[in-house]
């Protein structure tokens, strides 16, 4: 299982009649198409290299794809699932694909790192919180004393297990 962000380039290669016979990493079939893709050190039919979540054909939507936790992902789904860096927004450490995470304003956090900046209490699903200028506050320590429109109710969490589809 890959636990860190891997960005690979999906390169269109022109097939030739004198070239070696290649098998598709997606379907296992022989690639005899005029064009094929090379990504993650394997060859693919253009129709077989797809995002594990949205099933978009990756060769048609760009020249990069991402791999984490055994999944092949388009840029949008990678960011949605793992944040921009694949790392916790609080501590900066990598988040394993099998670990439960917390999300706020597009950022992803380890469970242990999703804490109030004032009292350091860990926030759990169902807790109200405020996200102010990149800082997390529990409901009791909220700046200004009134509910702001930037809170989520209830707190969102997502579980990413290697044997489950995450989309």
C-alpha cells in the first residue's frame, strides 16, 4: 500500500507495428491500439486508465494522475480525499490511506491533530467548531462569543479503509 502522495505522468505513446506486445495493467488485454498510456511504470489502454472515484479517463482530462492507497485518482479526487499535499494540515505529517481523517475548509487532519487552538481538546464528530483564519476553535472557545457562519454542524469525518471504496 502506498502511504504517500505519488504523482505520475500519463504519457501518450504512439504504438508501432514493430514494437513489443504490451499488456494493459487495467484489463490485462493486449494493447494493439494506435495510442496507449504509460503511467506508474505500466502500460494502459487509454480507456482503462481511470480514476478510482469518478471513473474519468485520465488520459482525456490531463497529463497527471495520483496514486495512494492502491487507488488511481484524478487531481480533483486526490485533493478531495487527501488535501493538497496528502499531509495533515496541522502537523504536516503524511496521512496513511487507511487512517480516519477530519476535514475543514478543504484541509485534512489526523484525528489527534484536530483540536481546539485554545483549550487543545480534541474535536469529534458531532462537535460544533469554528474555523477562523486557518485556526480551529471549539464552540466554547470561539472568538467573539457568537456562532460564525464558518462552522460545520455536525463535524465531518471520513474513513478510508484499504478494502473499501472511498468515493
